[in-house]
C-alpha cells in the first residue's frame, strides 16, 4: 500500500523534501508502522524511496486492484517515479524518530519494574490475525503460570505491533478487543492472569474506545450476564462484550499513534493484585 501511494502522491516518496531543496529539512517522526521503516511512515514524504513505479504496478496486478485509468497511466509512463537514494535534493535532510512502538514498550517496562514486577518485551511488531495472536500469547502466559517458563511470575509480558481482523460477523469490534477476547477464551479464567490491550491513538476499530481490560473473572462475569464469549468472538463483537462487563478502556484521542499496546500481567500466589495496582 505504501509503495503504491509513494508513486501516486505529490508529496510522498521523498517529494516534499525535494520540493524544499536547497533548504535544510528536519523531520520529527512518530512511527505507527511495524518495523519503523521511514519510507513507510506517512509513506515517506521526506526520505528516499528505493521502490519503483514497476513495483507499484506489480502490487496492483498481484492483488487485482481496480485502479482509475489516470493513476495507471502515471505508473505505466513512469511519471510517478519517486525520489531515489542518492538524490542530491535530499542531501540536507535528516530524520529523527521521536516516538516508536519500542519506546512505548520500554516505558511500560520501566513502570512495571518501578512497581517491583519483572517486565519482558516479546516484540514491537507482532502481526497476524488478532484472535490467533491471542491464542499464542495465552499459551505463553499459561506456561508462565504453570511452569515458570520462559519467565517466572510475577512478570508482565509486553508486545506491540498491528494485528488484523478478518471480519465475518456484524458486531462492533477492533483488533485489540478481538485479541483480548480470544486471549480470555484461551486462558479460560486462569487465576492470577490480567491483561490490557489498546490502540495507542485511543481508537480501536472505528469507535472512540481504545481497548479493554481482561481479568481472571471476566468470563465468569460474562456468563452470569448471559453473554456467551464464543458467540461474541464469532460475530466480531468484542466491544459489546467488554462494554457489558464495564471493562472498556476509553482514553479519548491521545493525539499520537505508536501502534497497538498489549500487556499480560502474570502474578504468583504471593502477589496481591489490588495492592500492586495501588
């Protein structure tokens, strides 16, 4: 997607910096893309682009995207070529990443350590189907609780990145709450495991709900309310599920975006959760 956009935009793909030449250009970037590739952050308006119009055309053909005729002509003619590495118009540019998913995870890890809990960052660019990632991380959390592997509790497992959701139902949801609901189903009420997941811009999916909280009693409380967790997951309706429990996380617009944030807190038998939160 970024490759195609870089060849159809008047400012992306290094064109903004080229237009500013010979002025000095300093870019302060907040990364919302897994891997923090500067060419993919806002499609790289002030950095060189190694891809070509031919690459963009190949992507369009591979995914059989219906593109307007004028856009196709720009790519086929080569008139949409972006600014390439080594272009002298970029000689006076510099870029600084001032906020990234990894920075957010490191800050969260420090908060956990300040509270006396070991923190382990599993990755800043986890991708895949949200419900599948939920199952995988649930398995890791269960290994921690039952066998103290690969980490001993109490500890918090942190990760970022962007999962995806294949929408099959008609519910209200986003990738973070879908991940969290799948995590909860796989944990099946495991004691001493708490989790939170949310989009760092404050909007998970299309609603002004950042994410949600999951506790050991979440599934039991849902059943008591007549809510069937598997039905909500099948309908991609995780926002409704966590709203019914009163466990939605609503931050309002954060005015920043460093992808998704996921934290799984695994306690031992000696650690008191309410006391830890204080």
